[in-house]
């Protein structure tokens, strides 16, 4: 979250795709565990569940915020791959 806060049941605008969606569940990831949280404030990291048209790298905004779109993630292909067996 860059600024403000997000909460479950909040309607957000996906600026990358031009659609509105509702966050059904908001969690923090702690290792393998997902912990439900009531909100994530600016500077925090959380995962929004229930978004059907959103993917990694999309810019999410509140519907009343100024319209802007940040550059998505560019993930390069791996340089080296191997399998480690005991």
C-alpha cells in the first residue's frame, strides 16, 4: 500500500484494466500461514483475495482517487535452473 489504507469489502479500481472489483478477504502472509487482517495501512504489505480480473503488477486505486497507472513488474527468465536431490 503506497498511501491510505485498504479493508475487506472495499471496492477498488484496477487502473491497469479499467474495472472495479471488491476485496472479499484481506490477509498478511506469514511463512505458509495466511492471517486475516482488518486493514493494511500505507507501507504495509498484504494480499487481496477475491479479485477475479486482477493479476500481479496491476495498479489498484480507490474509485475516487486520481487516475494513474504504475509500471508493472518485469520478471526476467531464469539464468540457471537445477534440481537438488538428497
